[in-house]
C-alpha cells in the first residue's frame, strides 16, 4: 500500500465569503440551526439535571458549530471517532445521518422518528439506560453506533488510530467513505495522534484529522502545552495539507470539511483545525473562569460569537432567513429534546427522575465480555488424528502455511506488521506463503505498534478481518492503549453485541541473547485483560488449529509461538491447514496416574524429557497441554477431571515468575481443585529475572529440568521405585 | 419573590464543597455575574456568581462551612 508524493503541503486558512454564505442552500442553513440547537438543548438539559447522570459530563457547549459543520459535510456511511467530550459530535453525526433527503426543516412540523431515535438513544446512554446506544455500559464518554458511524473513547487520542483503520477499510474496499478523527488540542501532543498520522500518510488513507481546538486541555492553554498556538502546522511534519477554519461558524466548517473530504478520498489524509471554544470548564456547569485559568473577558468575547445565538442572528441580518424560519427550526430542536427527555424521565416533586425499569437488568452486567464462541464445526475439521498420508512438517512451516491459507480463504483478511511484506516473508520468514500468494493483503507498517493496533480495531469494526504481528512480545507494551483500553473493552463497553475479530500474533524469543526487552512471555499480560483470548500452541497441528479457531472467533485472539519450537516437527490431521482446535479443548500429551502436569510451549518440551525419565523410576505423570490460556478458554473441566484421578497438579511454564500464568490458573481452578488434591499444588517457572544477555545467565534464568523433576516428584507424593 | 442560590455541582469528583468567603452581604444589590462568594473544593477554588441581578436577602451557610451540592446557600430578590 502506497501513497502518492505531494508537493510541499499546504496550510490554508479557509475564510467563508459573503457570496459563499449567500449561495448556501437554505436547507443546509436550516439543518445547521437544527443540529446546533438540538445539541445546545441536549447539553443544557444534562447540565441542569446532572444528578440523573452517573459520572462526569464534559459539556460541548460552545463547540456545536464545529460538529455540525463537519457532520453536514459527511456521508452517513463515513465514520467519526471522537473523545470524552463528544456529545456534540455524536448528536450532529447521528441526527444528520438519519435526516431524510426530502426533510425540509422549514416545513416539517417535527423531526422524523428516524431522526429522533438516535438522539434519544444517545441521551439514554449518557444516563446509563438499557435503550442507550451501548445499553448503559459506555455512558457519556464511550458511545458507539454502527449505523450512524460513530465511536467515542475516553482516552485522549485513542480514537485517532481506529479512524485510520476505518479509512484503511474504505480504501481497500474502494467505498469512497472517509474516516474522521475528531480530537482536541490536547490530543495533538500524544503519540496516538502522531502514529495515526504517520500511518495514514504512508498509506494515503482517506482520513480527516479534525482538530477541534477549544484552546484548553482541562486548565492548560494551548500555548502552555504546545509552546505555540497554530496546531495545524503539525500537519507539515507528515507532509499533509491542513485547513484552518472558524469552528464557531457551521457553514465555514462545512466548506472546509467538504474540501478536506474531497482531498482525503482522492489523495490521502488532511488535517482540519477548527478554532472553537468550550464555554464551560472541563466538566460540570461552571465556566472556566470560575477556576481562574482564564478570564471572564475572554469568555465574553467568545460568547459574543455563540453559534446558537449570534450565528442565527447573523443570518437574519444578512436577510438569508426570516425570524419565523429560525424560530420554527429552533422549535423543532426544542421539541426533539423535550420528546427524548419525556421518554426517559418522569416528573416528580423533586424534578425529573428516571423510572427504574429503564435501567439495564443487572443480570446483563457480565453479558458481552466475549462473543458467542465458534460456530458448529464439521467433525473432520476438529479430528486430531494425524493424516497417515501426510509428511511431517516443522512448526515454522505450519505457521507459514496457515497464515497463507487464511489470507487465501478470506479476501478481507489483512496482515499488518513491521516488515511483514518484506524480506520474502518478514524478519522471521513467517509470512512467506502469504507474501507469495496474497501480497496485496500483507501490509508492512511503519514502526507504530499503537497506530497499527488501533487501525486493526477500526478495520475490524468496519467488518474486515485484521491480523496484527508484533515482532517481539515486549513491543506489545508500545500498543497497550489500543490493545487493552480499546480492543479488549470494545465489545463490552459498546454494548456487547458487535464483533471485534482481530488476530494478533507474536513470538517468544527467550534463548537468543536478545536480552530483557525482547524476551517476555506475553500470556500473563494479555490474560489480565478479559476480552482477549490467548492461545499458546506447542505443535504444528496445534498452531494450525488454534490459528483457525482464532480466525473463526469473533473476539480478539493473541496467538503466541516460541522460536525454540521452530524446528520441531509434527503431522497435521487430514483437514490440513483447515484444522481447528476449539477454545477449551486441551491435548492429552501423555496419560498417567500419579500427577497431572499442565504445561505448554517450550516448557512442555522440557517436561516431556523429565516425565519420560521419571516413568522409568515408577512415577507416571499425566501431561495436559491446555493450548488456550485465558480464563474463558482454558480447559478447566478437563484439568479438574485429570486431577480427580491423579490427586496432584504441577503447572510448568517458562515465563518469568511474576509474569507467569500458574498462580492465576490455580486460582481459576479453585474452589473445585482443593478437595481433589492429595498434595500441595506446585508451580515451575523461570526465575524472576528479565532474560539477561550473557549466555550462561540466560540459560540459568529459564525453566530448569531439575525444578520440573523436583516438583513432579513432590506432587506425586510417592516413593520412587 | 425570594430565589435560592444553591451550592453548584462542581463536576463529578465531589458532591460537597466549602463556602470559603462571602464577598457580598445581606442587603447588597448585586449585578448578574458578579462574584458573591468563593467556593473551595479539594481540587480548586471557584467563584460563585450572582445568577441574576438582585438584592441578597439571606445568607444561610456561613463562611468556612461545608455544604452538599444543591444546598441553598443564600436567597435574593430579583431586581
């Protein structure tokens, strides 16, 4: 994927002329008033009734024209991400996306049902109600609507990479839609902005970076956070054009956004800096001046340009609309908000109250943490019998083959990561087959783990099937915001009903002298965030099977391999590269009667040797490879069944002790485990040291055969023969 | 008609704040937007403004006293 070269990027200031305003269709003026007034009424009602909202209210009052102008320039199928302060962006986008082409704001007696519905569901979500956009899980700061094309996130800058992902999906599919990331001046400092801008520029994505400069991040001015005030100049660093526009004027903002949209679709990303102002403090009903970080005079100057008051008045003065027309449209907006409020509250002596039956049922509090699991699978896909006609293959060949097969099977699967399309198959050679057969689906990214992880989220929410590769597991820490604040939480916090199909893969590189920053086992990290499923397949057949389960899953799945397994061999079942190992299904490596050993990955290769030796000494260990490690996918019942026969358990893994899984798995097996045990449960891990470079030290900190042996013997609790 | 001035909602972090100091007294006629008191929270000191021009008739919460959001702090007669 490439972008076109451009001449020196432009930084233009868009100035609406009187002639352009006079030439603006009256309907557009009417819709702008409708949107601005709806947002204003909506926000005022919330501030006046803050007691009905559980949580903070970051009012957008003052910024309505920016959101309205932007939404007027967008298609309903364009996708907008926004921030903790997003009521204006969401109401404008959803209301205008739902406005029928023949809706005449000057003639209609009321907005249509279809226009009212998303506004009511937005208000309901902010109030935490079942009919809300996200069934009350997201509230004010985490809003989502697929149909109207909005997603908001409470993490500053967090919505920018997913908007790029939507733009990526649009470009690959050729839909002509754009992704729009609305964010504030504060967000232009954070890494997510820069990674998303870099990725969008490198790939020429149809992304509009809508910088709503309201001059303050909480109480810190732009001058103080940035050292300068014209933030649009940041676009120059990415060789992209920028347009600065008066964000207090909806038509000027519309014109700038319409030009930006045209550029984005034809050429690639563009930044629009809308100069605007929030009249209130960060949150709550007081003006910023009450907190003394800005003056009343400054606020008065901006109030004089109030988009809900001064702008309609300017239309009257210009003779473009009559007072009756303005009042009529404002009346539609007021009636719309009143109607939403009436649907969600009852009047009491103490003012409006929420009928208890409108809250979500508490039984639903856990619903939608994960998707519904795998579809029904044909028996031949899950049959694990090695194919008698097949040759053994290496673990590496299994990885190469199944990645290639996945991209061939799914034209909308895309593989993103650093170098993955270069060197004939990435730095590890694992995309070799994919590059050979489906090069267009293998996208080498800039070095931007957070950027490409967020892009994967946006593409996944748009319905594509992204696969992301982290060259080393430790590099996932660069992407923690997108991996854990966003990808892990997206299904749940946006209502539990939509799929987040992302496959992530990485390779444990302990034992190669890469040192403390290339050697972690990421299982403990990823399983700390439910929403992620985690597989650690040990054999070629298991890798293929877990991979295909991950591709069939509608949840994000991390698949961990280990370079120390690269040359190990095995024979695939007869389903070949279509073989599936469902979540919750372990592999019985070896039956035994004296102790159950749960182990996977490199550790399992050490366990195999120790167990064979102990068998000669009269201790018969049963070895189970769980294959799936997250709590929801771990084969709990099968492990308990085994321990029920052996009365003892050892968990052996090569992770650094503190980052290891064993303690958590033992806790997950409780309280059912304890009554089954004859002896204390035992864990074997690496030492609690970051894998050092010096070879003898490195070897010493990894899992040791002597420790495995001692644990199994002690747990078995019997004298050796 | 006497109108209440209530302890404002200062954001989600707190449901209580302290009246730090009254800058106007009973009987004073105050313009809309003039600061009548300072409100102190753990995070910030904020100005309490006169909601509409009028004459203060009662001060119900003394300086230095904590009050919940929504508590009537004073009353005034609109001009």
